[in-house]
């Protein structure tokens, strides 16, 4: 059985498997695509072509584990920030400001949203953001800058 026929027959099921593991459709599809791409690239090294489906399935699970490990590393470093609250009024205003920022953040493109969240919520360095997102450090810096500018515009701030 060749990789193309395995893809045609099992792609949807493998995406479902990855979705159950990751809880995120986009990540699940990425993991499955990567598994098929690697299998296709290394198809000449497969000793037993009949075990290609098992190999792809294993590659999908390994890809899911890698994604979950990266996520766990990011979340382990996260320290929740609770600013001081001096009165009930300031607590209400602070809560509304947070909601407004979160709404504006959700409207950003995914990559900018991820970069800003990693940089400012998880307090990662530009290099750590780049490593987490698997992009270069200069791309991470420019994505963060574009995201901040778009967030400022969405919040009506002049920068």
C-alpha cells in the first residue's frame, strides 16, 4: 500500500485521533500532515510496506506528544499575574479593561495572537517565542511588533 492510498483512506480518522489527543483542529491537521510528509519522504526506507499505516499512526501519536510537550513547557513557565486592587471600583475597571484587551487580542491573526500571548502573558524571551512557534527570532520580533501595533489600533491607542 502506498502513502497516497493510505492518505486517501485514513486521513480523516488520523485527524480525529490527533484531535482527541490535542483538542485543537488546526494542530491535529498539522500533526497528521507532518506525519504523512515524513512518511512520504522516507518511503524508500520502510522495510515492510504493509506496516506503513502503523508507521503513520505511530508518527501521528509521536507528533501529538511533541505538541503536548511544547504546550506543557509553556504552561509550566506561566505565572498568573494579579495586579493589586485597592477598591471595588478599581477591580471592576480592571476587569473591564482585561475583557477589552482579550476581545481585541482574539481579533488578531492567529500567529500574532500566539506571539503576543507567549511574549507578554508567559513572559518568554523573543528567542523562546521563536523556538516555541518554530520560527526565526527576527520573525518572532516582527510578528510581536505587528501584533502590538494592531492591538493598539484595536484598542484606540495612539502609538
